[in-house]
């Protein structure tokens, strides 16, 4: 395992060696993947929306404890804007606390209603949001850290049109609590760049879509490996529900329908349903048959390999990038060697 690159508030808050957080992944954020990331020295979050019942969710938390050998891991709480979609959120928190989880990531709408129960149970909360305004509100409400994402984020980056690094640079001038940034991050040099800017870590997702522990059809992983940085497109922006996804035929059909005037979720039928993606793509291997959350960081995935190998590669790249950076710091003070062929004689 690579040695720790930094020690800061985020590594202390989550009890991790590396400043890398695997964000919540709908249908995919399960114990196998999360535990592999945790064992590699990073932090991962199990996603309750991935499970069909509360009992199944509880059992996966217990399995994750076994797989991590009791190292801490987290739970993602995605709070939906849609009426009726948040009924289980209190139970997700209670079950996690009962099972010994103390690290939480929230996303979606305001975390105001969940901060109290989490803190009362001895937990900490990082709220992931798309704008500096939302980050400042989360800080005021009392979250322990903020994750700020840019328009490159796979999934739902909000209506924000700023990149992760612009968002982060602005936020660092105003926030006091620890900040991690996410969106388009897929290599170790970007991790170092985020740390150099003043962020204390990164949140990632798309880069891990090809991990062996991710429970999807091999055909999808092979497709992602074949893609480059232009692998994603945005849909549903006309509904104020921007979604960055893998560029495939279903996503392009949604774009065509938007261009033709579709302006409600209902008009897209099952094209945008996660159940369709789970059955046709994740289980069936039809890589054109559903919407897959993915950002341009998927273009960094060049092999199907274990999550621990991905973390190790990221940190090796980060150490190399940090060494290059530190080696160049006194460049202005060194005499510049003359170029070949430019002698004075």
C-alpha cells in the first residue's frame, strides 16, 4: 500500500490513510465495493437506495463490517426532491447507527433534517452539493465537512455550470470547514492539484465503475474501458434535473426528445428509470439499453481491475505528481541550461 500522501482534517475525520472518498452510487454502492475501497485506505459509502428492503440494507452493513475487518465505512443519504421518495431516510440513519456506522455522506436537497439525528448518534456528516451557496448553507446548518462538485460529476451535478476546480477555488475563500471536491477526477495528478489548491480531499465515482467488485455486467465495464474523456453527455437540463451520463443510444434518445419539446419526467416513459438500467444494462449487459450515470473521469479507466488496485494506482500517480511539483518549486532560482546549438562561441 502506498504511504499516506497527507494528514489533514478529512483523513482525521474519516480515519483514512488517503484523501479519497468513493461517493454514493445508486444500485452499485454495496459492501463488496465499499469494503475494498476502505481496505485500500480510502473511504466509501454504502447506498441504501441500492436495496429492495431495510432488512437487506442492514445485512449489507453487517457484511461490510466483516469485509473491512471493522475498519470504518460510511453510508450515503441521497435526499430526493420528489414527493414520497424520502420516507425511509430516518430508518436508514437509525439502522446505520445501530450497526455501528458513524460516517455519513448526504446529497440532494438540504441536510437540515438529518444533521440532528446523525450528531445525536455520534456520527459525522459530509454534505455533497453543487454550488458555493449551498456549501455555505450546509456549513451554517452544522455539517462537519462539505463535498463540492462541478458540472463534470457523473450523476446529478445540479444546474451549476462551473467546473469542480472553479467551484472549489471560490469556496475555499469563504468556507471554514473541510472541503473535498469532485467531478471529472480520475487520476492522481488531479488529487494533488486539489490538495495544492487547498481542498483536503476528493470525492470520486466514475473511475471506479470498472472495479471488479462493482456488481454490473462485464459488457458495461468493457464499454467504459473502451471510452475516452468524451464518454459522457448531459440530459434533462430542460427539466432543471441535469444528469451527466454515459453517451449511448438511450441517452441520445432522451436528448432528441428534449429537443422536440418534452418537459416532464413522465414524457420520457421508462427511458430514464433506474429499474430499466438495472435490468437491461447492469444485469443484462445491453450497454445501449438504459441510462448510466458517468462523468468524463470514466475516460481514465483503462482496465478492469480491483478497487484496491485503482486506489493504489491513484496514490502512486499522486506521489509521482507531488514529487514533480516539489522538484520544480525552485525552478526560478536555478540557472537555465542553454538549449542545444545556442552556444556563444
